[in-house]
C-alpha cells in the first residue's frame, strides 16, 4: 500500500465527505481544502494538490516561481515528524486485517506491506480485502494505491505505479497479481523509474533499458560490477527468486496517540472527522491485543495563546457497557458526546488514550440467529443510551451480600466495574422473592389477629426469619410470609419480632407489606 500524497496529507488531510444521513457509514468528516497548496522542502516543491497543479505548480519548482504564479498558493514546509505519525497511524489501523505489517525500507517510498495470506478467507477474498484496506486508509485522511502479489517487493512496485494520462483520460495501471506468472508479466512491463533508489534511470535508459524486463535480461556479472549487488538482490526478491526477511511492526504496549488538526476547528463534525484517525488506530491496536475498550478519553487541545482557556484541554470521556473495538460504534458514541459539547475555544489538536479495556474475542455466528439480536447489539444500545442520556441515567441492579431485602441491591452505571468479581451463587435453594419491592415497607392494619391489605390476608408459607444489620446500626429482626388476598393478589409481608428493635403494639404483632408478586 503506497501513499503517493504523504507529504501533503500529513499537513492537509483530505477527510471523506460527510454522510448524507445518519447510518452505519463511517465517513463523517467536514474538512475539505479547495485552496491551492504546495509542500516545500529546501526551497523546492515536492508535492502539490490539484488546484495548485492547475495553476502551473510542478515538482522541483523554486519558491519564487510558485509565488510568481499566484499569491493564493499556500506554501507549507514539509514536516517529516507529521509524516511519521501518519505512517504509524496507518500501520496501527491496518493491524485490523493482519498482524504482519511492515514498512518498505526504500527511502522516500511511503509504502506499507502486509502479509494477508491468512486473511483472505476471513475478509471475503482478494478483491474485497483490497477494497477494505483502501477504504480504511481513506478514513485516515489520505489516499492509497494498493498493489498485491505473491511477493512483497513485487506488490510494492505495482502499488507505486502512477496514473497514466492520455488523450482519452486517466488510465489506471494493473496493480493486482494473484499468481506468479501474472506478477512476472506485470513487473517486466514496469518502467526503469521503479529502480530510481537503486540505480540511475537515465543511465539505464541510455543503454537501451526502458523496462524491468529488459534490465533483468542483462548479464548479471556486468550489471553487478557497474551498479552493485543491491539492484539484482531486489529484483530477485521482487520476482520470487530469493527469500527476504522482514522486521514486523510491533504495536506499543499502551495506546496514547495524538495528532494536530489542520486548522482551528470549532464544530463537532470537524473534531469527529479528525478523530477518525485515532479511532481507526485504536481499533487496530485492540485487534492485536485481542481486547476491547471499556473506557477511553479524547482530549481536545485548544489554542494556548487564548486567555481563559484551560491549556490542559477538554476531556471527553467515552464509557462502554461491554468491551468493543468496532470503530463505527466508537464513532457513534463519540458523536453523541461531541454534540453536547460547547466549544469555548477552537480545537487545534486531539489526543486519545485508553484507560480500561477487557478481553474481547469475536464469537462465532449462530446457526439459527435469535430474532431479538445478540448480546453485542444490546451492549451497543446501552452504550448509545449512556452517551445520549448520561452515565448516571442508565443504571443496572447489582446484588450485594446482605440478607435485608432493601439492602441486597444497589443501582450503578452499566459500565461500572464490579469490585471483587461476580457474586457467587448462594448454597441451597433460594426462597421465593417478589418482583416488585416497595421503596419503604408499608404498615398494615390488623383485624382479628390477621394482617389486612384491602381485605384480610391468608398466610401461604412458613415464616422465613431474617435477622441482620447489627454491624451498621440498622438491625432488622423480621419473619417474612407469602400471603394472598381473596381476589388472588399475592403479597410479601413480614412481622417484626417483639422484644427487639420494634415492640409489639398492645399484644399484636406489627405487620408490614414489603413486596408484591406478579
């Protein structure tokens, strides 16, 4: 995968156009630059965008010549650090497709190589995988040329082929080869400019070699004596005649990435467009870790010269009920958070870090899927509700080790980690419990020694004695019963034992209604 516009895209990324309607699309950027831009290095043009090329800007043009063409051309100095950060983001994002990712060692190549031998069937075949890789890199704000073949360097040479412009229009060269025979044919037709880092193309053209096939047919001894062994070694590796060893890219042990935005952003759409690079890099990093994020923070970095602005940045917390590494789902949650944010100052940079994560192994599809959806669908729904309504408004019950019914549960956010692991099962059969527990026990009148609730209640069960709470000053000494009214309503009632926290009332037990059965 070759990035032909790396120096320009590192400074002025071309985000995809925004999606026309809310949906599963991942194209949510709004930053598009129509101004003519030229990237300069050592007072010479190294790359220019389309509007600048239309004004006459060409590779190698001096700064004065660019200024003479038009005063509207924006001249940007090349930044190798920004290019390295973009290449690392690309490598992290491509880890979603294969763990075998490496960079081409040729200088100024801007090429990433992937071993996808074991990934073809998983991602739907050769063509589908190439389209997915190209779309993934497009979301990072850059444009990629994808080549494929049985050898890594052969695929890299195919990917670096430029477009051909003819009178009939733009011609896209063939960049894909599945078999070795087709790869040899495509490599033989490549121009000698593909060897510009290993030999002088003008010298090769001067001796009558205009394609790689013609260079390969030259006597090897004389070619090695004049150009050195590196040229023939690279040709043999590209054609599959010699083995090659790679140093695979290793993901960092912790994820904490940042990036500079191309301008002053004051909208949620602009921030989300820039955050796609960080989210895609996070998805690739999580794929290597076989984990999913449960809590991450996106920090919005503001202009530091503005007064009254926190230079530490504005944190945007994203919490999930279940671990996930789906960039589309993470983007939706981040959009919900950003839509509620008041931008008090322009945003110039973004930083994303992972605070907590958990194991996340993809599950196999069921032979007969459930019509109500999967647990992953429920988790995405809870995450969306939590991002839209607030973390404190989407709660789940959590059992506690307490025999008092009103203290045996508490409500907590769905993404809150449970300390000490899960509560184990109690030994023996559990007594029957109602589905509806009253917030406070309701006192019941007593008629002829029988508790009443809209009528006399008949006891259906033996007493269940609960005596607990002496450690926190809220002692409860009760005998619980299941009672039924004449119309069939079942109640969960208790009487307070005399001689303890509540005394008997005139020789009668004090009865309370604590819950109702369905």
